[in-house]
């Protein structure tokens, strides 16, 4: 199901509800901070979704090319980020660009859903310039939307909690989509490495100085990896 672009286009209609949750926006902030390079450099946002990370990168002064497989996600990303030239691309195949094109690559909560994540990681390595950085996030196995909501709730004052209550329908839809993703019959096809497995996979792809840490209220891993200079 989740390899069907129509599924992600439907998900796009509720996906931006995540922007009301601090664990999600905090993860995006961590990813932008992880780039650490000079502004004005070209960044590939691989699997840009609805464009939330793309928008943050642009606002920080990076030049961004954004790609995604879902036309519904791309439509929303294009509205938010017209200057990013959002375009369709299948991350399970070779990207239509030369070697060493980008100074950095971001890939937010995409790898887990791809049929051949190790092949994708090697392709992201290929399009990076020597010395470039990959910033990647991926959900943990057993990802729990309830933990995200609980963590956000605990950080809110009374007005913030009231706003959360008003958004309950959107949160229920988010949870429903995540339950569809986590159906038992397709879990075997999803990629949820632990930190050591993720580190090893990136090293096998050619990256060095790989650091993996917890993010997203403990529901995801954030990896920073560099292409040798």
C-alpha cells in the first residue's frame, strides 16, 4: 500500500497537522542545524513530502532542489516553496543529476518506506560533493504517534492544551494513516534499523563520521554523515 503514490497523496491532505506538534518541528530544526555549512549552498531535499523541511532550508538561506514520488505531496510543496523547483523523482532509482551535484542532502522520514534503502543511500552518496553532509531522519521500529502527542501535551500551557483539543480530528487522521503504515502484514517490508544498523549501512555506502542520535520525542533517529573530502 505505502509504495502506492496515491496513498501518500491522500496522506498529504492531513500531513501538515504535524506542524502543530513541537516534537516534529523540533526534529526539522535539528536537521537544518545539522547541515552546518555556509548559506547559499545547494541542498537536495530527497523525499520532500509537503515541503516543511524545504521551507525551513530556504528560510535559512540555502538554495534547495526538492524531489518526491507523490504528486499530492509535491503539489503542496510547490505551493509553499515555489523557488525550490519541486519535481518528481523515485528515490528507488538513479537521480537525474551528475555525480557530486549538491553540497548537502536532507532526507526526512523517507528511508523506512523505500523498497531498497541501501541502494538509495548509495545514490545520495553519489550526488553529494566531496566533504558534503547527509542529514537523515528515520522512525524507530514501533513508532508511536501517541508518544508524540503525549510529549507535546506535556509541554503546553492551558491555551496550548486547548488548541490541541481543537485539533483532535486532525490528530486522529494522522494516527489512522500511521496505523495503515504499521499494518502487521507490511511491517516486514519497512526499514527500521537500530542506531548501529543505520550507522553501518551509511558507512557501507561510503559515508564517514557517522553520528546517530534520538529525535522526534524518542520516536525517530537522526543521522549525520559526511562524504570524504
